[in-house]
């Protein structure tokens, strides 16, 4: 790939990862509640989920989702149900004290079990979203030369590059959210409402995904 095309691919990837969505919300909500460490772990879980989509697309599973309404619908409803489950659980979560949340965020003492749960949550938030698989199929091939013999290998390499480039963006979201939680008084006073707000947004994302039409073959 020419250097200018490679730089364009990287820049486009950064811009796309800056766009708010379920993944960004998951990172930010965890960073606000439990500190930068939790936000970074959430981002790494999402990155791991993206690797699944990259491998699936290279193996042809992504193409199946793009051409089979049945396969797309099954994964779509699984993803929508998972997002709704996260949202409802957050909406009805027992309110924690702002002081307790801030102490956890500032000290960075999130338990290992909680970090594991956050990582797995980020992983499934990404894996169960068929729109991510369709995105990779639509975005990455634009940067693969038509005369390149091993297109599957090119797809995997570009997908891995896209995913690695997403890590600093996701980390930036986590650090920014954690900084806000420590320094902005309005955020500090309103942290006990974070679960409700984030929960409502996850429910909205779940409904939006459920209403998404399968791509036409």
C-alpha cells in the first residue's frame, strides 16, 4: 500500500473510533465509575472482540452476515438482547455513594474479579454486534489493491492495524472520563446517576440494533 493510502487508512480509523457508540459508552461509563484502569480494561475487551470480527471476516463469516438475512438477524437479536440486558441491569442497579465511587476511582483499587468482568463485558458488547462485522467488510477492502494476490492476508493485516490504532483512542476516552470524574464537580455530584443514564443509553442502542435491517445481498 502506498504511504499516502496507509496514512489515510490510519486517519480514517482514528476518526471512526472517536465516534460515540456502544463501545465508547462502555469505556466511558466504566472509567467514570471505577477510574482510568477500568476504562482501559474495557477498551482492551472491546479490542479483543474486534479481533474476532477480523478473523471471522477473513474466514468468510462476515460475508455470510452480509448476504444472509437469517444469520444477520440471529446475531442482531443476540446483540440487542445483550445491550438491553446491560442497560436494564444498570437502570435498576443499587445506587452507590459518590464518595465511595470517587475513592475507588482515585485509588485505582478495582478488584481483579471486577476487571475481568469489565473485560468480558467489553468483549461481548463488541462480538455480539453484527454491525461491526459489516463495517469491517465495507471499510477495509477499500484499501486493498485489486492486484494483490492474497487478499485474505491483506484483510487480516489491515484489520489488525485498525484494531491496534484503536487502542490509543480507547485509552484516551478512558483517561479523559477518569480525569473528568476526579476534577469536575458536576460529574462528581452526579455519579450516582451515571448507571441510570448509561443504562438508558444502552437500552436505546439495543433497540436501535434490534430495528436495524439486514443488509441486502
